[in-house]
C-alpha cells in the first residue's frame, strides 16, 4: 500500500467516514473541501499541488464543477457522488482531454459488488424459465437527495443486460398492468437507513430474494479508499467495477 495525500471533497457523513479510514491506513488528509464545514470552500491549485488524490462524496449539483477543477489542476479523483450519470459521455470526454484519472461508482461497498455478481448469475438463469419474473426495490434514509439510488440503477442495468425479455426500467409508480419487457424497481425514503437493496425473483410456486443491507457507511468508505490506492498512478475514466474486476 502506497502512502497517499488525500483531499476530501464533501465533508458530510461520508466524508467523515473516508477521513477515518484514510487515517487508519496511514494516509494524510491535506484538506476537507466543503462550503459549510470544510477547511476550504472549493479546490484550489495550491491544495491540488499538495495532494495525490481527491475522494468526493458531494451533492449531485457539484459533480460537474468539481470535475472541471480536477482536470484543470491535474489531480485524480474517486467519486461517489451520484445523480449525474445522464452526462456520463461528457464527463468521460473531459477526463480524457484533461489526461487525469477519474473513478466513479454508485456504490463502493465490496459486499455490494459481490451482491451484483449474484444478481447477474440469477438473472441469467431465468432466461430458461419464463415462469419467473424479476423486480426490485431499495430503501434509503430520508436525507438522500436522489431517487432511485445510483445503486438501484446499477442493479437494474445488470438485470436488463442479463434477462433477455426485459428492456425497460420503471422507477416511478406502476399504474398499469406491467408488461413482460418492463422491470419495476421501486424506491422508499425515510428514517436513517444507510441502504437496503433487494431483488425478487418470483413465480406462482416460490419466491427467491437476494438482498444487501448496509449496516453503516464504513463499508462504502473502505471501498472508496481502496479504489483510490488503485487509481493513484493511473490515467483514464474508470468505474468501481474496473477495480473490483481486477481484484477478483
């Protein structure tokens, strides 16, 4: 493990978890960027020149402006901010033009990625058995700003890639008789739930449930720091799945 000098962008609950894990792994925190409670309100060249890596868990509205600063100052970033994936091609082009390293993910939990692989295998299996349908839902705390979660969309994409008869995701209420090609993935918000994701495979005869429940945010922070160690000397546009796939 190489020592890193880290800037934390977004010093909320996830930022504080990242700080704890970085300290445990003997990395140095250069600065905490947050307009409300950070050492600085925005990233500057002076700060970027002192660091190897930014680890960002911020609000969706800041993702593009933050990326512009990372490419401008030539610093790599691991980004857990979600809610910007409709601009993914634009982000990728900017990273490649800036010759920086950028790794993003909707969920940095190692356990969640093992969960994703279980879903893929199960989804492939029902192609031979039309009696089975597949659906899902997720639950998050009441302060989460995006819905559905980035993780839910990742799961839905995995299902569509592996179930031949599904090609459309429904994330709003289903106010009609669901069609065979539609995948319904619902969201609930409330309380203090760190994150629950569940996929249900159902027939008249039985039900299979595959679920992942985060007990706290430390698993996400550990994954983000491990991914940062992997990204440190790389250039390019990556996902957390690139890191996990290399590990497996």
